[in-house]
């Protein structure tokens, strides 16, 4: 039996959540976010990857298309039921605060817009590092409230489920990550919404943002390169 403790604060119907990805903004944002996550991961074909907080399996499907061997975990059985129709990867019911996998199970672990709704982001980071092999990578995707998107959507932060979210700033993300390895941070998604003609001008906006306004990307991606195994390195343990 899996003990889910402490719980996340996320609460939204799985079908409504999944439908968002097919809307204009969801489709546009997801394409940019997935590209950023894959760039952060590096070569992934043939590698074991964890999607922690996999939801309805959208990113798992993309990882499989890139050749990864994927495991997904989520605490919502309704979301996992949708994911089963989208992915052939293993799906586990569980919480990212206590991932039901042994130490060093995967080559790379992803957590995408998970820590914003976690009761303890530090615990989630520790669990991601624990289940990843020494020398592997942990990639965390997080939303930026101080971006144009965050300003444009500021009213939504008073509505469920956003009213329970704690969006992490760049410094907090980096501080959490450096406890487990060498970190790098990148960002993207500079448009505030699916504005008219976005598919034409968004590529230029993304290039400009990456060069001149990294801090204002709506989607922040932290990459943690874990310390390789060696005689002088201690085994990583999650806080108990």
C-alpha cells in the first residue's frame, strides 16, 4: 500500500485539465515547454525517464516519441486512466513527496509544474534526486509569476486550483537544486497569451527573450546534474 504523505495542493478534474492542452494557448505553450524540457535533458533515446506528476500523460507521450523508456507517477487515478490511452509506459499511483521507486531507478527525472502545488518542494526535489542514478539529471519545469504571462493572468491566481499554488522564483529554484548537484536555469514562453498571429511572431519573440530577457520567461527549466558515483561521494537520501 502506498502512503501519500504529505498531500499536494493540486485539485482539478482530469478531463478539464486535459482539454486545456487542446486550446490555442495550451497547444502553443506546451510546444515551447516540451522543447525546453528536452533541450535541458540532453540525449534521451534509450534512457529510463521518470515523469513525476505525469497527469494525463501528454509529456510521457512526447518522451516516448523521442525514444525514452518512460515511467509516470501521479496521485490522481482519473488522470492516470486518461494517460493509459496515450502512453505505453508504466503508470504508478503515488505522490511526488514519496516516489514509489527504489534509489537510482532512472537516468533522468522530470517534474513539470509540480512543485508549485507541492506541500514541500524541497521534499520533491530530494525524491527526484534519490530515484535518479548518480551522474543523471533532474529537470524541473516551473511557472514564473513575474513574467508577462503571470501579469496577464494575475486574476486567475485567486481562483481554484491556482489559489493554492506557490510559484517558485529563480533564486528559490536554484537554491533547492544546488543541494543535489550542479544547476543551470533556462526559460522560455514570452508571450502572455495566444494573441493573434502568435505562430508567426512567437519564434522571433522566443529568440529575443532568450538573449535579452531570460528572467521574464513564463516557463523556467532548472537542470540539476547529479554528482557521479565515486568512493568519496555519499549516497543521497531523501529526508524522512
